[in-house]
């Protein structure tokens, strides 16, 4: 299936641990994004890569580091996890500028920090 | 910076009735896109409808239509013949294009819609 996929879908971990979330898209898009959805359902952009170059880097703690090995993948690594990092993290991708500008979202990863 | 405001945290509607969700935004951009996304309990983000700012004609997609008032910076979503499956969180979003490629989506705080029998 053509889609944006994320692994894992659920992640439960202890405070202080380091974890990664992986994202892959097979839509042939140039741009990928990471969003955080907090407990109040508010969605906020964290990072974006266009052709493997960082183009959006919002005010996010340095413990969060995105990595894009190629255009189809954008991973999110989080160091020294804190309780406040508990959220749903969404990956998304978008095609080059076109008439039908749209972001396609992955299923989300629910991260719970205990 | 762009801001998107959804002033209705929760709404309910009877099945088969019509409901309108409000959204206003603030921007100095002249070229942009507006979206409504739906997030059911499965948490998947689903695109409902899209509007290009340069188009005066309001977008429609089956039972979903928008009232786009560019001067007033208003972008409301009308759902006709509401169905139980429409129960979800609805997010209004503003998109601006970035120089060099890519775009940036700014979301509103969402409206939780419940369709009742």
C-alpha cells in the first residue's frame, strides 16, 4: 500500500531512556515532517526535511534530534526522555509544490513516559 | 506568524442534521491554503476538504462544504446530513509555502464533534 508508515505505533518507556521513532513514506514525496500532539490534542510542527535538508526547526528541546537518511525516511530520536514528552507523534510527507498541496499523515506513535 | 482559531471546543448534532464548525485565521500572506482535517478515535488524520486562497469559489466534497471569506479571514466547515461516522475531532489548518520547497501547516485547537441518534 502507498502510505506514510511509522514504527512503533505504541511506545512505553521509563524516564531517562533514549528512544527512536521511525517514519517511511513510499509516495515519492520530497518533504517530511514531525508533529507532536499533546494531551489536549493540540498539533504542533516540530521539524521538517526537504530533500534531506532541515527546513523547519521549531522551538524543541535539544533532546529531540531528527535524522533523514534519504528522502523516504525521517526518524526522530529522543534522548533522556521526560514525563512531558508523553504525546502522540505524527510523521507526514508532502509532494513538491503542486496544485494539490497537502500533507499526508502517518498513523501516529503514542509515546508514554513513566 | 500565522494563528488559527477554533472557538468551539465541542459541538453536537443530531444524525441527518446540518452543522457548521467555525475557524478564523490571521496572516499577512496573500497566497496560502486552508484545510479541514478529521481525527476520529483511531487518531488517523484524514483530509476532509481543501481551499486555495486564490480561488473565490467555495470548495465542496460530497456532504462537506466550506464558507471561505478571505477578507474576514474566516473558513467555516458545513457538514450536511450528519452521520454517526462523522463523530471526530475536526482541525482547521493554514498552510503557507516555504521558499525552497515544502510547506508549513499551522493547526487550530480543534472542535470535538459528536453526532447523536
